[in-house]
């Protein structure tokens, strides 16, 4: 219609101002799109990795990372006793300090004071690199989780040994049979032999310690089960097993039973929290951009007072006037949003290529089409909302006063 055509011509008559107005929205949308695509890709990669690696049917886990000691020491035996359970494997998380050449080079010559127990006593640790480790039962862990091709045998994971991810070992120059100096807060410095090199993990860490190494060397606060992987027998009713596990932990409010899908969602929960915070901050940036659109249109209405009066004089209705101003705002908003969408997709592709440089076959690029459509529609509608006051002012102009204005 005429009002829409005039809106397009108005937006095009001063391209520099239109582009400058849309630029703020473009920046905000670009950031939102990049973060949305990268987060979706990371989650898709994690989902695919867990689905391919975890063979367990259920994971009994602490409800949060702060629930240390929430799983009783007898719970694994109780789960093992269930008739539908084929195997279980419990894991623990700990912290060590690596003292090899790579760690010393990274840490420099600094030392740190660390607790040696729960009594408050402290000790001065040598320079090195802090690293999270996973305590596992080698007789069952590699049955419930597919770690890819193994160099060495799980039977070799005895006291004084460790298992390490292949890429991590290559980066540090470790090979099978090497002695790695490690510092434990509870027992001090020791040398651990690399007994197994594995290809892949499930995001739980790069280094596995067998329980024979983990238990005697870790502080009591770390010597508790945090997750128990449970595999059902071939003829078991998996749903029934889930109910039986729920009954076992019914009196333990800090312990949850999760199937693989729920476990995956729990692992990616921090990503969702991060996204919520980022979206909130970026929403403020977009609101500021929309205020800019409203200001630009208000100035435009002020500059074109005589022109608007003439349009009204030759027959344009108030409703058409409002539609013209709102459509101009929508054009600017869609213009900025689409450019931000294109730039965001290009940047996200470049960023995901950089992230997946070391493992291109494992990283999954995912384009969250539904989210991107919502972002585009919301930004366009927000532009129309931003034009409400300028459109109302334009429609209320007195025709004679507007025509006589200079």
C-alpha cells in the first residue's frame, strides 16, 4: 500500500542515518546469534558423545556438585544386589598437582599452601599444575563407558598407576610406561606410572586414577562416591529397574537417579545457566538499540512535520500515518536484524571451526533454526513497538500547524 511504500522511501532517503540506527541492533543480534549457535553446537556435541560412549542405563548421582558425601558408601552394594542389575561402577573426583616439566613450565616457580587434611593443618606444595582426576574401578569402568581404543590393559591399573587421554598425553609428551611426578595434598609427592592410554572420555577428565591409587592418597573429602553408573541385564525391564533405583534413594534427597537423557541434561545445565545470563545482558543491549530507533523516528517526525502535514492534507488518514511510521521502524529493525543474523552465522562457523581444530570429527555444528527465527521475529516486532510513540505523535499533528511550520 501507499503508506508502506512511503515508509520504504523514508528509510532509504537518509541511508547513513538508517544504517547507524540499525547498527546497534545488528551488534546485539550478532552476539546473540553467535552465542546461541556455539552453545547449541557444544550441547549437540556433548549429547552425541554421551550417547555414543555411555553404555550404562542409569546414573545414580549427587543432585549437585556441592553434595559431597551425599551417596552413602553402602549404596553401590545395595544397587548391585538388585536382580536386574548386570554391573555397577562408581566414580570419585579429586584434585592433584602435576609436577612434570610441562606443568613446571606453565606454573613457573610458585608454590602454594594446601590443606593436608580436615584438621586445618597446611603444607607447602611444590610448583606445578592443578588437575582434576577421576577415581575409577578399572575392572568395571571401561565396561560402562566406551573410552575408545586402549593402549595397555585395565588389568594393569593397580596401585601407583594412572590412565590418561591420548591427546592430553601427546601434548605433554607422556608415553605408556612413563613415570609422572604427582603431588597429593594428603600424602605428598609420588611417581605414578602411565599404565593405560585411552582415546576418548565423556567430559569427566583427562586422567583416571584406579581406586587403588585414589583412595590412599586423597583427602577424606574426596573419598566419596559422586556417581554410580548402572547397567541392566539383557532381559531386564529397564523402566522397572528405574523404579527400583528410585525406591533405594527415596530417603536420600541429595541423590538423584537419571537415565541417559536426564544425565545429559544435567551435564549441560551450566551451559543453559550461562546462556540465560548472557541473553539477559544482551536483551539490555537490544533495548538500548530499540530506544535508538525510537529516538531516530522521533527526530525524523520532527524534521518532516511540514511533509507529514501535507500528506494529511491530501488525504492520508491518521491510521495510515501511524502505519507508515511503524513500517519504517520495522524496516530499520529487520534490516539490522538480518545483517546481524548473517554476520552471526558467519562468525559462529569460524568460531566452531577454531574450537574443533583438534577434533574435527567429534565436533557437531548445529544451527538452532527455531531460535534464530524467534530472534528475528522478536527483533522486528520490537522495532514496531519502539515506533509506537513517534507514530502516535505523527498521527496527532495538527494539519494546519504542520503545513505552516518551517
